[in-house]
């Protein structure tokens, strides 16, 4: 049985880790290097770095921060934000990250997903999808949750999988930062169309939420930010709790 992964997410703005609620009201959560080193020591399985303003500001992710973290942290690192060209992906992978995450640019130029998978492999190509429920369907948003793309989640997930994405990071904007639990409805619908690994994101508040999502949804990993950043949940304690409840994790 494959082990389930626990992944802290570091939203980066102006060189600092930040976190908000429903994608707004951002608060400082520390230095990217210090936060990353702490997670490395606590037993996180991977780290996800999202430069949340890069696409909106039409620039690439901050390479100096990535280089610093990659040289000090020894778990897989996924970088997202402002990737618009295949050359951007090459630079990031050569800087030390293991995977890249495409979101807004994938929606604008889906062929970038296909080209990334072809040149660097599906295992390096993650597509991040931000969704919000409109009362009848899950709508896909871009540019850090600022823009409703008019796309429906299920169809977009099918498309990115067909293009060669090796993994999907699904974030519920409705649940983001609320600590009310993962969006089981969105995740269940997403897993019904995906054959590639699915990462659940948005809503974790207590250890029980992680157990719930692994028991009730076909997800491969659970991602969280504020509960880890502000020491509300200890990753090693979380993993022991999951293990004691029958979830296979790497201790």
C-alpha cells in the first residue's frame, strides 16, 4: 500500500510566508528558509512553494528564495507561480526543485502542460486547480483566486490529465483557511475522474480532518498551511495519529 503524504504549503509574497482565509486577509508567517527547515526536521513528506502574486504581477517565482531553500532542505520541493515558458521550468528544476506546479498559465496555455510532461516527465508536472462552488458546480479560478475562468472543474481535470499532468493539487477556495475540514464533495468528484495522484488542499483545522479525508476520499496526500505554520498541529504527532488509525504514512 502506498503511504499517504503530508505536505505543508508555503504561500510566498514579497519574500515572506503568508496565510489568509479564502485567499484574502494575508498575514505574515515567517521566513521561507526557517519555516522550510522546521518542516524538514518535523518529517514533512514534501513542500509546496507557491509565489502567489507571480502570475498576477506577470513575473517568475523568486529564484534566490528557491535556491536557498533547495540547498538546505532535503525533501521533495514543488514550486509554482508565474511559470509561463518551458524555459522557466528548466530554470526551476535546475535551481533544485523536484516538481513544478502550473495553474493560471495552464489555463491560458494548456499546451504548456503537455510540453512540460513531454520534456521533463509527468512526474515533474503538477497542475494546481483552485475551485469554488457556485451553487450548481465547481468553478475554476485563476490568478490567485481573482479570476473566474468560466471552466467547470470536472472537465478541466479531465483535460489536464489527458495533457500529461502527473499530479493534481486541488484547493477549495470555500474551505481555504477556514479550518472547518477539507471539501469532501469537491475531492470525491475530482477523484472520480482522475487516475493520477490527487492532493487535497483547503480547510484542515484539526488532526481529525486529515484522518477524515484519507478515509472518505481517494486522495494521495493532504496539504495544509496555517495549522502547521502557527504550530497548531505538529506534523510528527499528526503522522503518529494517522498511523494509529490505520493510515499508512512514512514515520
